[in-house]
C-alpha cells in the first residue's frame, strides 16, 4: 500500500503561481510513473502532467508552457509548479502513482482556486 499526500493548493489571483507537492508514503517507487490530474466542478477528471522515473514528462496542451512537473526520488515526492494561472485552472488537483499490476494509487486531492 502507498499513501499519497498532496499539499500546496490554495487561492491565487490570475497570473499568479503555486507549487503543489505530493509525497508518497514509502520508498521503491522511483521507477513508477507519477502524475497530476485535475477535476473541475461538473467536469470529468483530466490529465495535467505525468513524469516517468527517468524524468520524461508529458503535459496536457492546456498547461504546456505554464506548468512544470518534476520529481525528487530521494524524497519520494513529485511537484507541480504552476505559473500564469488562469481561472479555468480552478479544480481539485490529484496526485497519482501508476502501478504495473493492480489499481493505481490516488491522493485525496488539493483545491486550487484562481480568481479573475
């Protein structure tokens, strides 16, 4: 079992920045893909960004150039640096750990609200 704990959400004005963190509860996950998804009210959960153990990244078109995902395998933690935030970025952001067998792990989510 792995627990994922997100932090760093909050309220920010449009154009501002936030950094989300997601800490995994155990070691040995440096080979796993991890990532961030988000869910806005009334919408489906959508991919924001993913990162492989080797550092390869993938982003949703809507956040390319504004968000940066990174990971620190020594701390079992991933980050999402969000800049130039827009009101449409308002959502609950979820951290995920992809597994090779079984169900992926998800955090409880952290609210990001961008005011116009």
